[in-house]
C-alpha cells in the first residue's frame, strides 16, 4: 500500500554547536579570571572574556543566517515547524530549571544554612565556631574577615528596571498582535520599542553594578549575599542580552520584508523567550530585592 510521507529536511553537519561550546568555555574561564583579578588573586582575564563574547555573538548571527537561508529556500515542512516549536519549548524549560537551581541555592542559604549556623534547631553550639559578630539574619552583610557591605534596595534602579521589563512585555505583545493582523507599521514600531527597552535595561543594570561596587561595597566576594545577588542578576542579564540580540535579528528581518501573518514562528519564539525573561525578573525582584 502506497503512503505519502511529508518531507523532513535534515541539514548538513554544522560547525556552530562546537563554536558555541568553545565560546561558552572562554566566557567561563575569562569570567573566573576576571573575578580573581578583582579579588587580587589572579591575572587579567578580561581579554579571554571579551573574546568568548565576540565568538558567541558571531556564532549566533551565523547560525541564524543559515536557518533563515534554509527557510527561504523552502526546505522546511510543517513537521519541521512543529520540531522548531517543540525545541523552543524544551529550551525554555531547560532555562527554567537553570534558574530554579539558583533560586534553590538562594532559599537554602536564606532559610536553612544561615539559621542553622546561628544555632537554630539542635545546632545551638554552631555560633561558637563562627566569628564573634555573626548574626543569623538575611541579608548576611558581614564576612568572616569582618568586612561589611550594604544590601541593594528595591527602590530606584531595580524598580525602574522592573517597570522597563513590564513595559517591554506589553510592547512585544502589541507587536505580536500586529504581525498576526499584518500591520507592518505597528509591528516595526512596537518591536523597535521592545529592543530599545531591552538595551536600556542592560545599561541601567551596568550602572547598578557600578553603584554596588563603588558605593555599597557589594561585590562578588562579599559573602553569600553578594554571591547569590550577582549570580542571579548576572545570569539574568546574560539572558536579557541574548533575548535582545534575538529580537534585533527578528527586527532586521521584518524590515527586509520577512514573515507573514500565517508564518512567523521566529518572531513567536523570540516573544516566548522575552516573556520568560520578564517572568524570571519579576521573581528576582521579589525574592532578591524586596524580601
């Protein structure tokens, strides 16, 4: 019995996954060396970090170019589109688990480790082996060396950045509505605003880090509070950077006349990712800054 099978395009071997892995390795090594330099324990790793970031950006744009070319050649089928949607869904799920691990570390330090070190439960003698001024409170602002830091308040820049990301979630929603209704002008305006808001958010986060280091004494080596603060907000900033790059590529494609009201999954995937970034920031704002 004859059956008609839907074609499924299998791309040729791609160099970009290994290039991306090399870039991430360089970023990790460069970031570690840079932190050691800040702490006065190592040589400069900024050049390694910048090289890794440059390679990563090059990889992203090159991989996007290949996928765009394959799409415009008509190589993709409906089954391929379903595979893209499933892949994006699993990717976002993996990112959720990534942040859950860091939120778990924050909750463990805050709700279990610090009270336990303060003598909670059946551990009444623990505080005798810690430094004399230790207090089981959060945020923990005193290090074993006796150095003190200040907590980052939720007012000011964190609140402004929260409003910026919430606004960007609204603008990308209107852009989504515009593309579904084939309103190209509104689509360009709202997506451009979303990209601009993402860039402003990143700029304000850099300014916030400068304020933390210079004015608050809040650094990566400022104890468990400094560690969790910079790990959570820093990794979120990396995701905002990636999301902004993706939205910028989609915006360039829109100005070149790509996408229709029926076929625009690249835009839809970027919107999914941006909403995910917004939700993570709301959790960060509540559990890192407010509580």
